[in-house]
C-alpha cells in the first residue's frame, strides 16, 4: 500500500512539474498631449530602445484623442521581453513644430500607459 501511494505521489509530482508557465506579455500605450492636457492629433510617435539596431521599434500616429495607433489601428502594443523604451512624439518635419519624449519601463502582464507632453520646438533644446 505504501508503494502504491508513493508511486501515485511521484506520478502526480511529475505531471505538475512538467507544466510550462505562459511567457509574460509586456504591453504599453501612448497618449500625446500639449502642456495644457489637450490631446495632440496627427503626431508621429515612435517607441524604440535607445541603442543601435534595436529590435523593438513601434511607430504610429495619434488620433483625435491623442492616442498612438499603428497602421492596423492597434492602440495597445505588445512586446515579448522586458525592455525600457524611448518614446518620441513630434508634429511637423525638420524641424518639428512641437516635440516631446520620455522613457517607459515595460512591466510583465500589465499595460503601462505613457503620457508624452509635447512643447514648442526650439533649436538646440530637443532631446530626452
């Protein structure tokens, strides 16, 4: 009887030890506003790691609500590894009319909401 219970216990232990946990998912979203909290529409937003040849590279534009969306219309972005991303938002080209940036640390199994405040661009003062 003891052998039967012991073998049953070992079998149950073996079954539970082989289950693989799901990999965590790292999500984030970006909202772009001006200094008064008014959403900025049609701003170009890019979220990437601040290193050469970075793998995470998310790009999109803001809608009327100031929320970044990619070409597919997604407003929550997912990455499969922990990362710190640099997020830049600008409206207008070389030089931009307004510019803002910040950093976000992605958290496992949660959605981090990043708010970027854009300010009028002045030559020589842009940067994170």
